[in-house]
């Protein structure tokens, strides 16, 4: 099992290219199930979760061609020869996003068998809203032996109001609705940019969707979709992670291939913390020469503060001048990084869904363990600013969502190496 060995204290200087968004790439790859034609994708990030999704899609019969490029991969998916409509437990247990094959398979082929995702380190993420929406569209769904069995001769358009905002639920129902008969209205839809990126690809494939970027999506079903070309949106979470790294460790770094228009809440909080930011059409320059100021924030759905940025901003707050309060409203177990940060000398206490952070002047390196994807990124940030060596174990979590993070950080002056087991 690989580990990261980080010797902290180096200021960061140089340029980092941001990869395509994991949370956009996964549903976009599943959209290839909706057509027999070829979908050409660029800016696909090199991640373990993407590899897992491609393996699953190949098992179903998709023809996939991959070409490596400088900042990502070009992937062509062709669904002409799909002959298996199942997502087995062995695949789903390693990546919950596998549930995203349910809607496309059901819409195009009339059947799907997908394993229930099971537990998750950061909290439960029920799929009941996916099932409720598909049933409203006429699907017959049973749950047997840990699998969702779904059948429908033809999905029918309807109005679906989800009980909660769900990103993958919105994406699953959106893909299903593109091939349903008649009009489907999705109320309380997730507004995340990654949902919009999927919708823009679907429109390029011939789907008829109104309300992209809002909480009300109106889809007019079509008889079939065709191929298209699409570049995956830049990863706003990776962007914010590197911004927090510079804020904590200090330095002057230019991030390229970014989307500043979907980062407003993060950029506002960084400016509040004293970070100097300069932005261009597709780049951000981040400069930090002093200790950050403590900032309070509360996670919520887009366009609010993302839960996927909570741990990274908390790492910055650990070294900040002052005290801060961080409230997590999305996942019940998303403070699992706190214990590990305190091992580095942070001063964090937890009371229910709120963490109180008393900023300290310095952190000290120690062995720590990653517990989930974003927690692992927060430990990297803390380690970059800590004195001495930090050894981060279980970094397979990091590889699920960050494209060669140690390579990118080394290029801007970090002392970080991957230790092979």
C-alpha cells in the first residue's frame, strides 16, 4: 500500500495545470450507455475512480479507446455492442458512482441490475431518491439479495420532486428522462456545475433539456441519441485544494485550465483569509506571504460552500490567526480527518456537526492515516505546512480523485515523494 512522505516548510512557486473533474467525468462516461454511436471525450482525468468506471463499462460491452494527452486522457466510448446490463457488487463497493449506470441502462434497454452501494466512510448516501424517480417514470423495481432490479418497457415522462437535493440522483434521472416518452420535470434538482456539464453533453447528443444550471430541469424525451464530442469541465475541488495548499504553506502559484466562474464561494473565503488572488479567463494566481486569517463556513449544496472542500479549508484554518467554526450539514461522518490533524498539532474540537478550530502557529510532522478522499487531501495540505516529516498512509483514497498530486506539488517546490510498499 503506497504512502506519501512529505517534508514540510517549503514555499510553493510555479504553475499547476488543473485536471478534468472526477465528479463530471463519471456520469459523462455513463452517458455513453445511452447511444449506439461514439461519444468522444477529452480532458478526462487519470484517476482510479475513472479506471474503475471504464472497467465496469467494458464489462457491459462498451468499446472504449483511450489516448493519453499532456493534461489528461481522450476517451472514446461506443455503446453499439452492449450485452450485459449489470453492475456487480465487486465493482460498486469500490465506487458508489457505479449507481449512475442504472438510469441509462433502464432507459435504453428496459432493464438493469445494479448492486446497492452499501456503506461509505463519510456517511450514508441513500439511493431511495433514484428509485422513487424511476418508479414515477413507470419502472418496476425490486430489491433482492442486495441488488436493484429495474424493468420498464418504456419510461414515461412525469414530474419528479425529490425529497432532498441529490447530485447522482439528479444525474441518473436526467439521463433516463432523455429517452423517456414525453416530458419529464425534475424539481429540486441539484445545481452543481458537474450536473450542468453532463446536461450540456446530453444536449450535444440530441437531448432536449431546459433549465440547465437551475433546480428545475425540463426534459422532452427523444427516440434516440447520437454521438458527440465534449471536453470535461475543470475540477473545481482540485483547484480549491491547491489554493488551500498555497494559503497554508505560502508561496506564489499560477493554476491553469480552471473555471473561476464556479468557484465564487471558495475564492471569497480565501480572500477573507487574506490570500491574494488574481484571476484571468482560465487561470488563477494565488499568493500568500503571511499566516492566514481564520474563516467560518457552513457546507451546503451548490452554490453554497461544498462539502468536498470542507477538510481542505479546515487544514488552512488549523494554521490561521484566530478561531473558526466549521459546520458540516451534508455528511454525518465528515470530520474523520480531525483526529489525524490533531496528531500534527492542530487544536480542533467537535460538537455534533460543528468543529471549533483554534489556530496554532505551527504544525509538526507525524505519521497519519487517510480515511477518505478529501480527508487525504487535507492531510497533504497540513503536512506541506508542518515542520519535519509527515508520512500519510492509505493514499489510495487520494488516487481516487486527484491526478498525480505528488507530481504536481513537486513541480512547484514541495518536498513530497510516493513511497512504494
